[in-house]
C-alpha cells in the first residue's frame, strides 16, 4: 500500500467494538506469518465496512454500517484494535489511514496504529452457496449439547472435531473423546431435499460460530478453491472452515442394541446432588451410582478421606445395578438435558450407559439427543 492511499470512515463505538471482538476470536495462536495477526478492514463507498481474519484454514468476517468518507483497505493488529475498541469512550469513532499508520479518534482519545502490508495477506476463501437454513436457536442448542464431548487433545485432530451428517431435512452432529459420545439430531430446511453429505469440522470453530449467530443461519458445505469447506452465515457474520481430513471412528456401534435396565430421575435434582457429592470426589475418582427399587444413592469418597452420600427417588425397571461415573462427565451430560426427567439406559455395570431426556417420569424418552458415557468401576 503506497503512502498516497487514504481511507477514512466513522462508526459507532459499540458497533465497531462488537464486530472487531467477534472477528478477532479467530486469530491464530501461532501464526505462520506475521500478517495473519492482522485484521483486514475494507471500507466501501456504499456505507459498509468489512472486517476479516483468516489463517488459511478458518476465516471470520463481519459487516457493519459506517459513514465512509474515503473507501479503501488497510491491515492492522487485530488484537490491538480489539483491545482499543473495547476501551474507547461511548462516542463515534473515526479511523483514517495516513501513510503507514491508521489514526483512530474517539472523543478526546487518540491512537495511531502501524499498518501491515495488505498485499501480503492471503486471499479470503469464496463462500459457497447455501446448502440449507436452520434457526440460530436450534443450531446453538444442538452444537452446545454435542461439543461437550469433543476431545481437548490436539494430538488427535479427528477427536477434536464434530462429525456433521446431513440426510435430507435432518442434520446429525456427533462428537466423542473416547470416554463419552454425544449425538444430536435436528431438522433444517435444505436447498435440495435429497441432499446426503458428511463432514468433519473443528469443534471449537463450530462452537464459536454457533454462539455468535442470530436469526436464520445459512450453512454451506461445498468445495471452494479446490478444498472442502463448511461455512456459516447470519446477520452479516460469516465463518468458514476447511474440513478436517480423516476417517471418524465408527461410534454408533457403541450404543447398546437393547437396554435391559432403565432408571428415570428428576434432572434438576440429580444435577444438584451430583454437584454436592462431587465436592469430596478426588480428581478422576468416580461417583458411585447405586440404582435400587425406588432409590438412587450417590456416594463419593472412601477410607479416611471426606465422604458424601445422597439419595434420590428413582423409577427403576429391570433390576438393581451399581456403576460409577467421572463427576465432570456426568455433570456435563446432565447439564445438556433440557427435559424435566433424565433416563439412564443400562445393561451391565461396566458397559456404556445412555442418557436421554423425557418430559414425564413414565413418559416416552426423546431420542434426538443421546449422551453415552463409559462407566468407571473403581470403588
């Protein structure tokens, strides 16, 4: 960018701060080249400013309204612009490119930011045409229920991702970290009723995109620039992500073909009981679940250590059983269930347990969300 180039626009402080903060959440922690720490700012003559961050794999873009005096593009530190934007007084903000610096003025506050070479910034990926549309509430809720089961171990990228399966008007999300498995199905409006595709997307990218979307979310799954990409668009915000390569584990086989024992407990009461009992559970030490006719007893702690016991009413069918769960994993599974009652489907103490929700203690359970958990038997 040469010294004669000038860009100038005015924007509301809150509008700028919110857009910059959201966009820069995608800044890479370890950028391959220095320019990837920047946020690309493009002011257009029609009164629109576009913000973009890209690291060759994930891109975030936001569009905001502004009074554009002189259109153009500049690149500045994304982290610094985000910190400054949030700290500004509640007055209009003017940004102006002067030579190799961007001058930012807001009330009596003045900042001068060094620019980076725009010509060295990678070209942003082309966003594919929408594959389908879903409400943001359904999308956010479904992603939140599944993402808890993604692995935090970056050495196994496949398990840090979420598998997205699209069959007609049904979308299924799956995630596992080897110790548990979350599956959620929801309906959407596809462009083609016969669509059938699968994809792997990073769990963090999917979660960040879902939390920030409002209204209707357009989901695009297609090839862009020779690579498979998933894109989410809503209210002027766009997130794109290259798909994770590899074969996802065949996790559906973990679900038992038939559960011989079922136990139904009030969800909120069990959440609180688990929270209290887990206070005395040592790290990686399970909470013992004793299912008997009419009562579920939770136990934690042993020997000379602190101990806790709590009892809850339960509707049990199929016989008594004793098993145990990681306190953190069972807590997250219960938090993801919305219905007043949760159902435990069990077979044997050491076999996987499936949690689902149901509206009434003796009603039908909802199979659209299933949380499978591997027990820990170490008492």
